């Protein structure tokens, strides 16, 4: 029983670490789906060599998060394996005890994943983690959301616009190219050439270097610097 619960607790901690890492990654400007996938990859030691990995390798804070997940992931796998082996060795050749231990282990794992896969619980956990990280770390100081890294110092990012209603041509950009605009409260993105006026709450999708993104973020009132 104790061995099964130990493994269940280790699995729960592993899933929680993925959530913490993903939230931390998201606060650096990485999209949530990419953040979760890369955190799972790091924790399990899978090591997918995708283009998305460059978005992590190019930034020191993200690299540190991934390194921590890699180390903890290896320790967790070793702990699970050793607990699993010790539990079954102690049962000896008695098949009944082995079956009971396996049943308890399966039930504990099933309950763990049922709890952790609950969407409401997941949203609440991520919100709590985000709140704690924002209050205790410098994460989240970036006022824009990077959605695609094109090179070492060139990326496409989303900036929320909170200024007055302004003609698109009158926008004061910092060297970025305005690619598209997503109106407030909508998921529909419109090419910049088709947008006449930018309104408060709209999301600007721009391409530029990091200095330009940071300067525009401060000018738009997000008032923070991008620490890595």
C-alpha cells in the first residue's frame, strides 16, 4: 500500500511540476500549448528537437526552467523505478500479494490522473501558480506575448492596445511591421492592410526585434522590462 501511494504521489508531483513549468514559461511570453509540450518533453527526457525548442534555447530563463525540469524528471523516474522494484521484491513469489500490490498501484494511479485531468481543477491550479509566480518572481514582467521566434533577435509578438482610437497609419511603432490586428473580444484576425482604425482592446500582431518590442510595450502602458 505504501509503495503504491508513494508512486502515485511521485506521479502527482511530476504532473504538478509540468504545470508549474508551463505557467512559468507562459509568463515569459511562450504560448501555453508549446510551453506544456516542452515541459513534458523536458521532464520525461524525451527531447523533441523541434523548431519550438529554439524558442527555449535562445532565452536564459527558459533554459533554466527546462534544466530544473530535466533534473527533477530524472530523479522522479529513478524514485518511481526503485520504489516499484522494492515493492515487488518484498512481496516475494506470492502471486496473490503481487496481484494485490498491482491492483492498489493501478487504482492509485487512476485516481491521481482523474483528479489531475479535471479541467476546473487544472484552471484553478494554473491560476494559483501564476499568481504566486507573479508575486514572488520577475516572471510576467514582459508586456507582450511572443508567438513565433524567427531568429536570434527577431520575433512575431502580440501587443494589447489600450490607447485611444487611432487610424492604423497614425500608429507610432518602434520599427516593427504591423502584420495583423485582432479586434477586442474576437478571435478573428484581420490583415493589417484591411484595418482602417485601431481601437482600445485590440491586439496588434507585429514583427520586430526584441528592443522594438520592449520599447513599444512600455509605450503602450505595459510599463515593464523583459527580463530573461
